[in-house]
C-alpha cells in the first residue's frame, strides 16, 4: 500500500464518550467496520512521547490559543508492552495550520544528531542516514536549517512532555488514530536524558481524561465512512490540543510562578471549557 506521508493534509479532532478500559473493545469493533472501507491497523499499540518547545514569553502557546497554530516538538515512537529500549530515532516537527489544513515539516535524527541540532550545530554528513520510508535527505536538510533558525531565533526551549498510547488505521488517502492515557510532565530539565519515555519514574503533573480520535485526509470533505462511524459511537467533534491542557497543568503546578501564567491561564480555561465532550 502506498501510504501517504500526511505532512500536508486536513485534520479534525474528535472525542469519544467511553472510558479508557473500553478502548480494547472499541478497537475490536472498529477493525471489521473500517476493514470494509480498506482501512487497516498499521501498528500495535504505540507509546508516543512528544516534547513541546516554547520561549520565555510562551509565544507558541499564545498563538495556539488565538487560533494561529504553530507547534515545535520532538517526538519519539516506542512499542507499548515491550521492555524499554533506548530511543533510536527522534522526529523534529514544526506544525502550522491554515483552517483545517495542517502543514508539517518533519525529519528524523539520532539522539546525537538531535543534541547537535538543539545546540545549533550544522547538519553533519550522514546525520540523515536513517532507514525511513518516504524520507528525502535533501528535503530534510532544508527542514533542518529552517527549523533550527526558528528554534534559535525564537529562543525555544523544552517545556512540556506529553505521553500517550495510540492505535491507528490507515487507508490509501485517510487515517484514523485513537489516543488515550494522555499524561503531562515538566520537561524543562533535560528531557532527552531519559532513554525511554514509556515508563517514567517521575510523577505526571496532569492527565487528560479523554479518548481522542484524530481524522486525517488529504483533501476535500471528510470521508463518507466517518459519517457512518458517528452513527455507531458517541463521537463529538472537539478541537483539542494536548499542549494547551498540559501547559495549564504546568501553570497550576511546578511552573506556577511563570510570568505569563496569570495571563494565559484564563485563556486556557476558556479553551478547555469549549473542548469538553457534551
């Protein structure tokens, strides 16, 4: 199957009104239903860890709250249920939006390559020698330079780590993913020292009590099969950004003295009130 990269696509977020202990049953129900539309499971349960960056003024958070999405993050994927292994590849991602359309510039790095990138070093020869499908070295070199200029020019630093469990179905031109067990951690102090983000020793500063569905498709209207899905399950469309809720947890906890906390918390509360399932 020619799997699309989904780096430039339409994206919608939904929440589904079930408990986390019902996710396995939902997964079993979805497999035959989505199979009729040629969407198949693309992976086992994946532990997704994402370190979000911002500057001292929280400019990226403020942009998201104002509806002008710009996200800078480093992401890693690990298989859930296996003994933790050192993360081998990280993805640097810069994500922006134009209405429902999302644009993502992303490229993979080893840990050594990532640390060099964050320190402002130029991309060394061989830094992109990673076995990845649908990966273009020349394009990655451009993204490396552009993203590094954003990182250094805006003074971005790690601030929030978000972990979640994920299952996904993939079709030729669309994708449905299911996220649950979303947890938030303070990432201001060396988040890349941890060899794995699956089973962290530190306590989370918060947890999202939500089951999140994310629909991705390349163009046009949402696929017809999703309308059928909405008839079968308690799904409601709710825009929901994990880093927004996570930053609220930080501002109420270990980052409560941040100079922007009092200004941004009311905006976060308004955003979260509008994202409640109902």
